[in-house]
C-alpha cells in the first residue's frame, strides 16, 4: 500500500521561504517518479516540480528558479524548498508518486501554503 504524507505548509509573508516534506511508504522515492503539484482555489492542479523515473528533474515555468526539489534516499522523503514566495504561490501542495510499472500514480492528502502580501 502506497502512502504519501506531506508536511511543512503554513502561512508566510511574501519573499519568505518554506520547505515541504513528503514521506513515502510503499514506494521508493529513489527509483520512481516523484513530484509536487499544486492547486489553487477554483483552478486546476498543476505540476510544480518532478523527478521522473530515469529522467531529469523538471520544473514548471512559474517556478523561475525559486523552488528546488530534492530527495533523501535514507528517509525515503522528497522535499520542495520554496524561496522568494509570492502571493500567487498560495495553494494546496500535493505530493505525487508513480511506480514505474503502473500507469497511474498516488497522491498525498495535501498541505496548505498561504503567502500573504
């Protein structure tokens, strides 16, 4: 059974930083596709950053070099370091993982990030 548990969200002022964590079980963050998505109220869910299985890390255009995705193999955890946060970054952030042999993936419960101006 795959579980993805996010933490680290909260309220921060514009220009501030947050680090989100996603601890995985049932799926290795080292050998499978793992990433972060976000969904603002009334909007679709969008990719933020992803480490594909066997591929290169990729980021959404709106990240503009402000966010960094990384993973700790020993802790089986993936992080999203977010710097220079903007009010438009306000959203629920979801961890996503997909095992290489499966066509669909798994989602965490989400963590709220609110950036005040």
